[in-house]
C-alpha cells in the first residue's frame, strides 16, 4: 500500500488513493487536478504510477452565527 502522505521538495502531498498502470493515465488525472488549482506530483513506485496532490488554502470563509 502506498504512503498516504509524501513530502516532496519540503511540501506535503496527499495520495489520491488510486494506482495507475500507465503513465498516460496518471498524466490525464494530473491535468484534471491542475485545472482545479492543485499542485501535483506523479511518483513511479513498484512499476505503478501514483498521483500525489496538494492545494494551498488562499481564502477561509466562515459562515454562521458567532457563539
């Protein structure tokens, strides 16, 4: 089982939970994540491709009534 989290270039990335057989498949998923403003790394491990993502929170919106 791949690591759930991986530190790459001093940044914490989270595995997307899927194992890809082909690099092309992982590249397509990477592109989809990047369209949603994720930073993405593809890792080749044990003959399979893993996609790790991260996204920095730029805005925090809190809704509701103060307590």
